[in-house]
């Protein structure tokens, strides 16, 4: 299966060697080994690779063993391949009730209508307050946009839309290209700066760019935060379905559609809804240590060897979570066993090529799925000073579907790495595809903390123009993945599908089935 992501690995090696100031040699890529890495890391044995779990530790030890087998130097703490990352794990058990002030409150069904979690590492959080609708919850002076207008929101519960106003008005922000202001992470940061008690995000598949199943699965499992002081912070955050928000506002005499239309204008002011909310969250806490896994291939140039090109991919996924379609293991084959398999493939190839002038650091990060925590911890305590980090090349979801005529990267227009990447693409006879970043993917993977700290960074992404497939097939497959498989368990046939039953379903392999015969061939 992994033999189809040769383009990605070749591009990674080419970009790394060009960025490391050396002309690349012919590239030996062991696709069979990459396939084996993916299959092991995505197996049920690793139980979804959540940080600080048995499966997560197995993944880390496996990656370190592969680095050692390749003869790479340990780049972690105390002569090891591990960089410790202190985390606080919180498994939430929340309740949320809200209603018109003075009236009966509705208690929402957990996971079906809402999810919520503590933003502080406390076992019990209780918060209540008046609900204020703050539109998109954005303060962006450079866009002449302020949803808050100086309102006193201390102790309030902020109800807000996801994404940014460009989603509905192409003349503001970057149109449908999502900015950082549209990310839920920014909205919680701004709510904290406003002194709010909590923030509730209204989900729609269009605005979030993923269905409710992703929200339910992602935020009802153990949540991690870096184990360090953080100020300011809100007490809690959560998501509600559009239907739940619409019903609560309607009982208070408000219309969600009208509020959303008003929120798309610069003259929007916060709206006191007349709704009060009460949230209680009991969390099972555990302070744990996870780890980034890091190895070094020393550079050959005495002057440049102290500098490094980082090649990164996160090893973690969502672990074991809510049952969806009869399965509870969130295997994370594409996201991101495929990326780890690719950097292991790149590492093996680079050890067989002439040494680059700069050193190359391979870093498999932890807790990306909890908010880029492993890469953020690295940026705070870098193994190579950020001023000596020439570039970061990140892999998060690689191509496992077939050969393409094109390839992409997040961030090609944000640093001088863009021309380097384009030169590497030309060397592989690939065009650089550019699609509007409507999902805000640039802000959602491990290259982002580096870019925010001033380090040139790219995240290489698969192309969409597949050899032997009709036009549009690649985009269609992306959409299917985002809708049906992203952050969800995927049932699959062990050993592959060689024949099908009269019902059209795959014959049993081990204990799992797939829903459709077609899924057997492109299950990852």
C-alpha cells in the first residue's frame, strides 16, 4: 500500500537535501518497509496510540528502535531518543443545562448534543453565567474587525460561530480560505483574554469542515494539556450542535439565522441572549510523561553541521473512544501512521546517500491531536536552537492511494521554502497543486508552532491528480476521508479482501469487517 506514496517521500528527501545545501543523489526508497511500518503502527495492538498509554509507549519504542537500527544518533535527553513532554490528561464527564433566565433549563445529551471539557487541570469545574452571543468571536485589527466592541464579558459564557466571516462574505478576511482567527483554538484564547467563564462553539459541518462524529469522538476522550502554568484561561469549553443552539435561542425569542447574518457584518455587537448556562465537569486527572522521539543524522560540513533541517510527523492518535459503527479503536492509519512511516522511509534513504551539509533531525512528535503539544513543547525547549534550524518539513497524512502527477504543501507562500519545494517538485516531474485552504490546515499540524516562532516550515500534502483515475477523483477521496474516516474508527479486513460474500460484504478476517467491498482496497 505504501508504495503509492513514493512521490511524497522522494519530495521530502529532495526538499531536505536542497534545504541542507547539497545536490540530491538518486533516491533509494524502501516502500515495502514503509508499508510494514504503517501496518504495525495502525494495528489494533497499539490501541490508537494515545499519549501515555500502552499503545502510545509501544509506538514510541518502535520508532526509537527503527532510528537505532538505521544507525542514527540519539537526539533526545541524556543520550536517548526521547524528549520528555510533561502532560496533564483529563477525561471529562460533563453536564450542560441551559435555558431562558427564570424558566426551566434543558439538560443536553452528552455526545449527542454537546461535548465539553475543562480548560484548567482541575478535577471538578463548575461554572454558570449569562450566555452572550459574540458572533465569530474575533478581534483582528488588521482586518478592521472586532466582535467584542469593548463589552464587559467577565464571567459570561460566550456562544460563538466557528470559522471566520470570509466563509459567508468573500470580500472580508481571505474569503473561504480559513485564517487563524477561524480556528477554535484562537477563539478560546480570545475568550480567555475577554475574561469569560467559558466558551461554547456552535457546530455545523460546513463551518467546522468536519461532521459531528469527529467532534464527538475527538473531545469525549482523554484531553491533554502541557503540564505548565497557563494564563489567562477560561474554566471550560465545549461544542453544541446547531440544532441544540437553535432550540435554546428560539426559547429566548432569538433566531440563530438572524444572529449569524448580523455576525457577518463589521458593525456586529455582542448580543445578551437572555439564556443562562450551567456547566459541571468532573475529570479524571493524571499527570503523565509522554515523549517526542528524536534522532540525528550529522551533517558533513564543519561550518553548517550545527544547523539542522527538521523532518517531523506526529505518532499519536485518539486512542480508544466512543463506539462508532461497532468499533472503538481509533487506529489513525492515515493520520498519522502514514507520516511516521514516511519519515522512517526518508531516514533510511538519507542514511544511504552522501551526507548533507547540515544535520538532519527526525522528530516524531506526541500529542498533536490534543493541540500540537509535542511540537509546542519542542519549540519551548528545542533540541537544536531555533536560530540554527534552517527549515521544518512536516508530514501529516501522506498519500496512500496511488501515483499522482502533482503534490502540495501547506505554507509554500509563507517563507523562502516555497521556491525550494517547487524546485524539488520539478526534479520529480511533479506540478505543485494549490487549493484554497478552506479547512485552515496550515494552523492544524506540527509545522505551525515552528512557523509562528519564525522558522521556515512546510507541511507536505498529497496531490490530487491521480494517474489512471478520472479528473476529480482525488478531491472526491479527500472528501470521503474527511466525512467518513477522519478521527473515526475504521473497520477493515485483516489480510485484505480476496473475495466477497453474497451480501457484498468482505468475508471475515480476524474479528473485523468493512462496511463495503470497495473499502477493502483503499481502507487507509
